[in-house]
């Protein structure tokens, strides 16, 4: 299909087609500051979300002193909230923009939620507080992915795009491999001698998630500063930015 399109456009005959991707171009991605900012923002944010879904039920059990079923019933509102909010947020990004700003807000919400789980919930065990925090975390999970992935084509040259996405996922999965191991080690170290898993202290492990969010916020702010300085269009509507994006090979 691509070959037929090239023939229709006359690109093959004129030799003016888009420059082909080369394996050596991967090195250009690894040398790109923008690539690493987005990739590290991605891995830090998701490393504070997906492992939380794994440990969240037991954390709620321990802090609220409720059954596993009740804890799971509370935690299920996290994906439900994200499910409801992501489509309208995507529409907002397409029509209005503010992607870079959403990345900062989403990271800030992530930090606040994990700090509540780490510090406030053990001191004031309330299912209402837990539910509200879980819903806000779902809002954060809608904001960041909805803004993060459309930002990649705005800062990467189109011939790098597939490799950029795949390498970002590669970096993300390294984090998703390592963070649960670190989290588990911290949980074990914080609960030496505790044999009942419903009595675990999750303070330090949840602070780890909050710390990841703080570093993610730093990268989100850095990306916003670069966007303001160089005009990548991250805060512009997605539907108006296809023709005026700043690409990787023109990066300052």
C-alpha cells in the first residue's frame, strides 16, 4: 500500500520521497534529550500506577482493617474512573490542548494520592477518604496517558515514530520489572517479624510511589519549560499541530 501511494504521488519517480528509517537512527533517539524526558516520565509514572494495582488491595486491608473483598471493591473504582474520564480528556486535548499542563497536573495528583495512602490513611482510617483518593488517582491516570502518548509525534520526526514508541515501552517495562522488586523488599524490611499479611505497614513502600511521582513531576515541568522555550506545540490542540510540529532532527 505504501509503494502504491508513492507511485501515485510520484515520489518514486522523482526521488523526493520521505527519508527512509535506518537502524543507525536508533542512536539518534538515545542521544535525544526529549526522548529521555518523555521515556523517563513514562516509566516513573507507570511504575507508581501498575505495581500499586497489584499491592493496593492488601494496603487497603491493612490500613482500613476490612476484608479482601471490601478492599477490592474500593480499588475497582480506580479503573472505572479512568475508563469514564479518558475519552472526554482525549477530546479536550484534540480540541483545546494543554497536554504539557496535564502532565504536570496528573503527576501532582499522583503524588498527593500516594502521600495520603502513606501518611493520612493509616492515621485516619476512613473508607470515604480511601474511595475519594482512589477516584482522584483514576483522574490522574486519565490525565497523564491521554497527554503523554500524543506528545510523542509532536517532538519526534515521523520516520523515528515507531521506534520511539517501542523504545519508550522498552524503558517502561524495565521499570515495571524493577520497581515491584524494590517495593517488595521495602515492604519486607518494614515488616520484619510480621506474619499476618493483613497487619503490614505500607508507609515506606507507599512513600516510594510518591517519590517516583515527585521525579515524574520534575520531568513534566522540564518538558513544559522546553515546550515554552522551543514551541513544540505540546499545549496546542492535537488536531492543529500536525503541520507545525518541531521534530527530533530539529531539536535545539
